[in-house]
C-alpha cells in the first residue's frame, strides 16, 4: 500500500471540498515476524478548524 498526503489533516485545507477528507493510517509490525496489519481511519476537516473522524473515504482517490 502507498499512502499520499497524510499530513493534510494538520493544514488549513478547508477551501476545497476535494481535499477536506484525509486519512490516518496505523501500521502494526509484529516483532515476531507475523503478518503486519493496516488500520485506516478517515478524518474530515470542518470549516471551524476542527478535525473529526468521519466516513468520507469515498472522497479519497484510490487505485484498484
């Protein structure tokens, strides 16, 4: 998996609806060599400057 622009949730990207949805990705790498896991959470940049967890994943472009 490749994730781009994860830092958008800390910048003032409130001017454009297309960039107001971002992602937080947690990758867990076990020390025993087991399979890694990836957890995705999506956040939305509100106009008041706050960031909230929100299901806005459809706005995040992905490749098949």
